C-alpha cells in the first residue's frame, strides 16, 4: 500500500509540474499578460507548498482535495490573460477551456474540503450523496461557458471570477455562495473542532483565506459586479 501511495504521489507531482510548464508557455504567448512574473511565482509557490502537504498527508482526503485546489488555483493565476476564439490560435482554444474548468471546479473543491475537514460533518455522514451533487452546478457551468465561448462570446477574468455573457450573474452567484458556505464551515470548525490542535489549524486556515481573498473581494470583485467605481 505504501509503494502504491508513493507512486500515486509521484504521478500527481509530475502531472502538476508538467501542467505548470504548459500553462506558463501558453501564458507567455497570450495577447495580454499583466504582472506575468507575479502570477507565475504565486502559482509556483502554491504548487510547491501543496506538494509538500500531499507528501506529508497523502492519506488524508482533505489533503488530496487541497492539492487539487492548488492546481486549479495555479491554473487561474498562471494563465492570467484573456483570449478570444476569434484569434484562431491553439492557445485561444485550449487555455480558456482550462480556465473555465478550474474556475468552476475550485468552489466545489473548496466546499468539499471543509465538509470533510477535520472530519466529515454530520450532514455528510447522513447524506453521502451530498459530496457528489455539489459538483453538478460547476460541471453544468463549465459546459455552458465552453459552449458560449466557442460560439464567439468573449469573457473577462478577475482572479477567481470568470464572467462570460450571458452567464455573468450565475457564475458570480455560484462562486460567492460556495465560498461563503465553505468559510462558514471552517468558522464552525474554529470553535467546535473535536480537538485543540484541529481548532488551531482551522483558525490559521481561516486567517490565511481572509487575508488573501477579503481585499480582492472588497476592492475589486464586488465593485466590478456591482458596477461601482473605486480608484
């Protein structure tokens, strides 16, 4: 079992490292590449840290989910540019689909992670099918966004939020609903976790998530969705 787990770990590391190189190459060829080195470095650090967590906690489901989240996060951060299908290039066909997949999978992985961290919540123990159906909205949005993009609709991207007409309000609502639900679950673990060490872990996670996403949400995403101009 240990050898099989080690082989699985190596496959995950190799696959995500190869994905890092491919996305960086596509990113460099994009028509607009703001803050290239910043996003590349951010994705690289995230991948390295997630790899270390995976190697230490490969048997824990939450560690596997967080590893997948890091790959999706890396995908959105590394490929920070936007494309148009009218460009007719290979990158304009492949990279946006990859962004749509990552953007619509991340919220589900985020909620999944905190439904089982540090242990399965009671609602999951009672309704095992819940972890499967929570991915359905993201899958539906992925196919819908891919369809409209290939039909010629352009999209805009603001960190985790990818907007493409006529699905802007749906994608924003999906992202915020799942993100808030995941953070509420994490907040519950901060105060009601089964052990002091798990409560401390949850508080560090909550602090990191708040420090990383709150300024982005307050000063960029919410004003953009609400059409409010902030210098």
